[in-house]
DNA sequence: ACTAACTCTTTACGGCGTAAGGAGAATGCT
DNA sequence: AGCATTCTCCTTACGCCGTAAAGAGTTAGT
């Protein structure tokens, strides 16, 4: 995967220098392909995203997509940067904590709309236009608080990691539910009795105690689709706040 | 995917009731298949794990694996529970904070040894023997600190989410590096100049400032293979500690 | 009018998970 | 002992996948 080609595609700079094309006009655009691919992935998941499935609703053959995009991997890159454009602006935020809160919630919202996103958010930045803007926004929000650059990066990394983990857990739950046709609660209803047979109370006392408290069945208790995202987020922000305070004091 | 069948397989209870088998003896065991599959996944990644690739080193055809395991999905479940057995015991830990620290580091260590694990750690628990023991351990460590059950669950969820996110970021970096043949540093050397062309300093001031500080090139600065895992972990634990203190005070 | 450049097509290859059905081996019953 | 049953493991086959190769058809420059 050629980095130069990938970057050019992300910034849509590919066909800028060459205006007069010899052959027939292109009937599609990269944007249209990317948007179609996003719709397919939203509906069926990233695993079910195939070149053939993207080409069909566009009325072309799979191979014609290769005129616009070098391959599947690069298409996915473009999809990712496109949906990162849905992140909210942090400019109006009141203080760094609120900005980080919005950053994390924005990431979570994207993940909920597009469950295929979390596994793709890699540490190796692709730096398309939207990812660039997002980085600039969050680093801007962190600029005044007195952390060294190294720790600013680590803080963003921490937030991204947390959101990614939480989002993926929620996405998996939804995916499993859709595939098995069972909701989270129904699944526990089915396996609950089975578990109680295999898991003995005296071998696993702490787990049994929590299990019997019934908290596993409560929605939003820390597991399941909405898995205590806000609770965790506030703990993470508290941890960052303490670091900021310690820096200021010491 | 039948939950009962899956659970029976995880606890290896499948052939317990039926002792006298009519046909020829089985030449393989579920354990041997699972261990071989883990080796394949460790070497080539989960995407490259195919029934044919697992069968080959065992000297059987792909289809004979279906005598032992209902399908690929269930095999992966077994692989996951198997490697969760590598998690360290938390019994000797001195206090809940140290226990959680070990829990998180243990998870991270597993993820590093088996980079295919993080995407699989789902909120829908499979509850094989090792996952069960792990849950019991961490809930035991949290039992005395005064948090309600709901928040104990949320705390474990928070840690799992953080570890999962961080581990996946690290695994992706490694995977990308292996596939492209470029180390993290080499990749930045290649794309750096390109990025400076497309990303203008006045449109992205905060990002440019951090970029020019050179901190992106430092190893372990918050990105890259070792991406500030410890920094983030301490922030997360600080956040949990504050919650515990608030609970105790209020 | 001719040619070069370009888009889009059809075909093909080697991979995948696994359904179907058949060959051969070990047991239980008579 | 001999037969039926039951089980393991095999080969074959189907419909998916990404994309390489090569050809058909369209447009622009000369």
C-alpha cells in the first residue's frame, strides 16, 4: 500500500493535475463509491463488505471500482476518514474537560452509527482531512492546560483507547444479538441456567455473589449494549484531572 | 450457534456421558486442535486462520475437524478461553489497586503474545473455565472496597475496555508494520514529508505545534507499539481511586 | 482518419467455510 | 464367528471473496 497514493486519495488530490482525460468520462466519483460502501458496511458489517456488493447498487461491475480506488484496503481507509467527519467541533467547549468529554462522546456516537469503525481506529494515523481536523481540535483543547506534548498525546491515546474498547464491546453485543436473533437479555435467560450448572458457587465465590445480586441482568449495569460508557468516561476524566492538578501543584 | 453446545465444548464436557464409542478411536483431541489453531493464529493472524491451515499440521483433512468442533466460530471461542488461562492470579496482590494493575497488565501481556485476542474480548461473556476464573479473581479483588455490585462490574468493564483499546492499537501497529515491511519510525520517515505538504500550519495550528515538537517521533510517547499503556493505566486507576474515596467519604 | 489514452467489462485463479455423501474401522449383538 | 451399527475421516462440490489479465468500446489529440 503506497503511502503517497493513499494520502492523495484521502485528500482527493488524485486527478487534480490531469484535467484533460483522453478516454470516456468517468461515470462515478470516489465520494459516491465511498458513501455507498459506508451504507453497505452499516447494514451488513465490514466483513460482508465486498467489492461486488459495493459495485452492484452503483450499477457497475466490481472491477470498474479499481479505476477509482487501488483496492479494498484503500476504500476502507476512505470510509473511515469520511465518517470521522461526523465528529462534533470542540471549539465551543467550556474548558478542557468538557472538550474531552465531547471528543469521547463524539467518537462513541460515530461508533454507534457505524459499528465497523472501532476496529479500524489504529495508532498508525492515516491523516485524511477529517482525522487531521479531529486531531487538531483535541490537541487545541489540550493546549492550555500545562501538560507537556508527550502527555497530551498520551491523553488523547488514552481517550481513544477507552472509547475504542467500549465502542467495540457495545458493537459486538449488537452484532452478536443480530446474528443469533437473541437480545442481550434473552441470551442471558438462555445461558443463565446453563451457567449455574457449570459454575459452582464454592469454586467461584466472588463471581457467584455478584451473579446472584442480579446486577448482570440490569440494563446498562456495566455490560451489554450501553455498558456503563459514561461511568467509565468520568473515571478516565477524573484520572486525567488529577494528573493536571499534580502537574500544576508540583 | 447453540449456547449449550458451545458451553459443553468450552468445559470439555462433550464426551463425558458417552463412554463406549462404536466407531474407531479418535486420533485427535479438542485440546490439540485448539493449541494448533492458536499457533497458527499467533503466526499469521486470525484472518489467516482457516480450517485447512489448522488441519494440515495435524495431518488430517479440513473436514475431519468437524468431528471435534461444530465450526470455525466455536473453535475460536475455545482458543480465546484457552489463552485467557495465561492471566496471572491476583491472589497475592496487596490491595485492590495492585490487583487491578495486575489484571490489566495480565490482559495486556496476553494481547501482546496473541495479537488476535483483543478484537474477540466481547461483552457477551462466553464463560469458559478460564474466563470464569478470571472474572472471579477480579471481582474478588474488588469485593472489599465498598463499591456496589453495579459499579464493580462497571470498573471491570472500564479496565477491559481500556486494555482492549490499547492492546488493539499496539497490535495494529505491529500488524501494519509486518505487512508493509516498515517499522513505525520508518513509516513516519516516509509519510512525514508528505504530511507536511498536505497539512498546512495555519489551518491546523495545534496539530502543527505538537508535530513540530518532535514528540511524534519519540518511541512510547503515546503512540506506536508501546503507546503509553502504563501512563493511561495509572490515569484510569487514579480515576477509580477517586470514586472509591468519594464513596467512602460520602 | 488514425492513434493513444482511458473506462469498464468478462473471465479466471486460488483462497475460504462447510454441506453431502461415501469408505473403512471398531464395537455390540446374535 | 459373522453381521449390523456407529463412528471417524475422506473426497467432492458450491458459492463466496479480492484482484490479475486482457479485451471491447469511447473519447480526445493530431
